[in-house]
C-alpha cells in the first residue's frame, strides 16, 4: 500500500505467523515477519507439536470412505467442552478446515496424509491430517522454507513486536518493534497480525491465571511470554478464556520427551507408584496432566507392550524416546513392579483390567475402549504431567480480527496462542489438534481477511 513501509507486520514466526504471512504475500501483500527468539525455527510451539491438523470433510477423508463434515466436528468440540467453547471461532475454524488443508497441500506443497491408525479422544472421526514424520519440526520447517522463498516477506529476527499503534479513528497505523538491545523502530502499516503465542512461558501469569497447573513442567516455547496481554492492556482489547490450557499427561522424565497418547489409545495404561490406575486415560491427554500431577511425586508410569511399541514408531518423538533409552523393558509383571516400586500382585491385577472388563462395558473409571490386553514383555515409561500451551487470549471475530468492547479494531488480528482458542475453560475441552487448527486456521483466515481489505472487498 502506498505510503506505508509494509502492508502488514506479523509478530511471531511460528505456525500462526508463518501462515498469515504466506497468505498475505500470496495475494501480493508485503509483510514484515518478526520474532524475538533467535531460536524460533527450532523452539516455537508448532515445532514442538506432532503436526496433527484436524479438518472435517476433506478429500483425504473421502478417499478413505470417511463420512465427515464441519458440523460434525463442531458438535465434537461442543461435546468435549460441554458447550463452553467460543462458538464464533469454533464454527469458523471447523468451516475453514477443508480449505486450509487443501491450501497447505496444493499451494504450499505440504505432503499431508490422513492419520487412520488410531483416533484421538474427542474426535468422532479420523480427521487429523499430518505429515509422514508426524513431527512439528517437519511442519514448521516446511512453512519457513516457503517463507524464505517468498520475496514479499521480510524476516527480521531477533526482533520483538513491542506495541501496536492506533490512530485517532481507532484503526491500526503501525507497530513498534525492538531489538534485543532495546533499540526501537516505528514501522508504518495498516495491518498487524499477532501470532506471538500464549503466556505459558510467563510463570507469573500462569500462577495468576491458571494456578492449578503453575507448578507443572512447562513443555512449550520459551517465547510465549504473554505479549498479546500486554498489547491488550495498552489498547483496551477484549480477552477471554484465560483459564484454558493444553496439558499433557505423559512427558517422559527425566528425558523431557513427549510420549504420544497413541500408547494409550492402542491399549496402554498409566499406573501410579502403588501399581494402580487412577482414572480413565481415554478421556484425553490434556486433562490427564492434572491427574498425573496428583499422584505421589507427581509421576506415573505408562505401561505398553511390543505391539504398541511397533505401532508408535511412526511418531518422531516416540522414536526419539527409544533412542534415548526412555523405555524400560521388563520380561514379567514382577520385573515391571520392581522397576516401578509397586506390589507385583497389585500391578498384575491392574494389567488384567482389559481382560476382566466385558466388551463395551466401562471399568471402574469409565474406560470402555481397550484395543488389546498388554502382554509381556512390558515397556515401562516414567512420566509426569506438563503444561504445553495456554488456550486463552484476545477475543476475535471469525477472521481473527481483534475486538474492543465487542467491536472490531480495524487492522488488528490475532491467531494461534495469542487469540482465545476453542477449548472452552480449563484443560478438559482440548481435542488433539486444537492448537494447530487455531494457529494455522486463524492465521489463514486472518491473511485472507487482510487480502479482502487490500482488494477493497468488504
């Protein structure tokens, strides 16, 4: 746009920021993409994900004969969140899913495939689109390769988005960015997209807003310091769902490697130091972080077998765990009990649960799904609960436009962890892929909205 340094400044070069930048540049817009972390290419939350992008009604699903549509996905979200998910955004993101994954594949060249080997808790259909490596490293690396090849995108790192400038008419006029030395620079632009992540890396904010998880291991990007809340305070923007977060009930300790919840969905279970299970593992890995942390020492043990081990090798994180000797293989229940420190009789009874529960009938904790009974030798993985990322932030409309007193601030957008997500309140409403859908989906919608404004289309 004539008279401006850039058509858009995008803060944060994770999945949300990269997607927004690519979408804007695709339509001819000039973008300044900044990130304050020198290591953002290997340390953002997208990089740390398993690259699961949920979308309903896609060509990948049709090829597999899977009957799905956005309305079904929306109902799943509302069921999992007990009706508390932000409805405007839940509808917008489920609607845009098929278009998003096709754009990622056909325009951005992402080699997507549909994960059909198991289904995550909360999803009623196979709808997680992913990469062969099932690795966020591969996903973010591919997006950044596209960014690097796009001449309309200028990447400035390390550089922090310090503030958003608002004109007398209430619309964005620019942004202030700052180097690590504190030197500030004013950038003229009509659009700012906040893709700066949540506030999981700010212990004080977590303690204040989500005290139940404040003492847990933080397993997210160190760059998520709550920039969006500082911006919101400065300009009076609306925020919401600040108590929402994604936890995870199985991060290997002391290895600090995520243990895929596929271990559970393929028939594994979690036990505490006494050898007892302590809940229904299939309700979801996010809320199970809280349950693990309630156990003695804040730890538990995932118990699997060689069948499950083989099925999980597709996940890069799991293979990393194997390479780091994070799984203790035990030939018998007695060996496993000694490793855990549990009574062998108690552990033996626990491992027999799938055999003792009639098919389709819940066990004492309400679990009904057991793919198979675990058999020796047993793989035992010591884990703890962790905070992965926050799910609350700036309230937006369906396209990610930030609201103030319920009205759009012209030119200001938020996506991913900077925006309120679709997980309702607390950790219970999180469904696998919610974070990536909010990052890539809202980044894509924001980019498209910016393009419509630039083209003079309402």
